[in-house]
C-alpha cells in the first residue's frame, strides 16, 4: 500500500506539473490599445447556430449586439428548434433589424451533422471579410470581437479559436466538468497546435474567428460536414491546407455554460467523447487509469487510514504503526498537491468553490461511465442522441449514412443501370 501511495504522489505531482506547463505556455490575448476612431475596420460576420436554446439564446445575442467593434453583422440561424428559440430570435431581429439577421434552418441532408448544415446555410447570408462562429450558450464581453480581431491580425493567423471560461450552475456540472475538462489538458500540454510544423490541429468550436478567403479555400463547413467533432476537424483541415491556426486563452473575451443538468450533460458528452480521444480503446483505458489513479486513489487511501484509526480507537488498540504514519504523510502530501491543482484549474471555471474539491471522487466515477458509454455507442454501432437528432458514429469520427437512405439510393442506381 505504501509503495502504491508513493507512486501515486509522483503521478499527482506530474499531473500538477503538466497543468502548470499548460497554463504557463497558453497564448494570452492582450488588452485593447486605444485605436483611432475613424479607422477602417473590415466587416465581420458573426454567425450563431441555435437549436433548442431558449434558456440561453437571449443572453448570448444581447452580449453580441453590445459589442464595441464598430463594423459587424450578426447572423443567427434557428436550426429547426422545437422550443421558443425561434420566437426569441425573431423578436430580437425586429428590434435590431440593422444589426441582426435571422435565418430559418432547413433539414440537414443525410450524412451531414446538423450544426455544419446550419452554419453552411447561415454563411450564405454573410458579407464580412472575416467570420466568427460562436455557440448560442456563450456570453461575450463587450470588447470580445475587437480583441479577437486584433489578435488574429497582429499574429497573421488564418483561424484562431479561444479556450472558454466555463460556467457551472448545477450540482452535476460541478461534479463532472472540472475533472473532465482538466483531463483534456493531457492531450496538448505544450500547445503543439500553435506550432505550424506540428501535426496537432484542432479548434474550440464555441468561438472561432477566421478570414473569409481561407474559409472558402478549404470548402468551409462542408469539408467537415460528417464529422461529429466538427471544430477539431475544421482546425485540422485549415492546417493540412497550409493555413496558420492558433488557440489562445479566452479569458476576458467570453464564457460558456455548456449544460444545465445531468441529462443534457450525459447526452452532450457521450455523443463525441470517444471521438475526442481518437476513437482508441487504448487511449480510453490509459486515460481512465491515469485519472482514477491520480485523483481517486488518495481519497481511497484517506478512507482506509480513517477506518483503520477509527477501528483501533474503538477497540482501544491504538499502537505506534510506522507504516501507517508514513502512508498518512504520503497520502496527505498527494491531497495537498491535488488541492493546488484544483485551485489552478479553477481559474478557468465560474461557479466552483473549494468545497467542490471533495466531489472529485464522484466526478472520476462519472467520467469513467461517460467514456465507457461513449465508446460502447461507437463500437456497438449504437446511435448517439443530441437535441432530438440521432447519429451513428464510426471509429473514423464521422457519422454514417442512414441505412434506409442508402438502400433507396442502391435501388435507384440499379433501376438506372438496368
């Protein structure tokens, strides 16, 4: 037990060290400098796809309508919502006709992810030299677009995306999201995505800015129409085509609340979590072993020590046990380092308090269930469900054609050839 605890302490320290490296090397968007009031700023088209976002869309659009950037248009597409989302967008469009353009979504063709289809339809109405793609569950600071544009222009980037500040409002979010989001840091600790010669490529789909010319050159979202993790795929297509991409810290630009409850959190993550680890069983096994051993094991040790001491106390058998003393010291050291890690990662979370640190063991178990279920859905040929749409995802991280449509196409082809 003591040797395992020592190994755990080493890995906890390594995990904390990797986290510190991630935060130390992240790109920071500088504050705005005073700009000339009469400068010619290019038109930026902000595109927001929205499906069943009645609780979040108003906050998002109001924040985008209040931007300090002087030359932009806001295009919002109601992606066939079956709640009040469309009504809310329509009301805002009437009040802000010169700034907000509403687009009615159409049914996605077979083989298309719904979000990609919605964005492609909305882009047809965009006139800007630059595009911003952002989600309906985001909230943008007043200088958000200004800062993003300055960062893209000054660094001569074709596509930049921003790591969001995550908001947590419910108990499930505070249990699951901190450990889940922090586990992603293991994927790109050194920010290889920002190195032009590195293979690593992805984007944060909650906030992407790109030039229109580069976007059209790669075929836009049509080039990733069947990708279940379309933002990562879009970043890869840009980089593979020789365009410069970057990921920067989004603190001071925007924040996002992804899920409100346990049900939406479960469906939201199981649809693409397996794809986020390259659809690899080995990657899932290694990640879950590492996270559970690093985070869960110290709490199990603490429970063991507490039960042992309680039993000895109740039986009046308290003795000087050096192995137990050393185990206690090592376990407490691991928990202290974990506390430092928790405080560091919490700088990117809102709604999280130190008392939520003690929920980490539950979060680890739930994280394991999410990864295992997500892998099962892909490997078992099951459908994922998101906002009323169902897809069958394969190990190539793309959605499969509807079987009935394929059969119809085959029959049509046979008739033609006959």
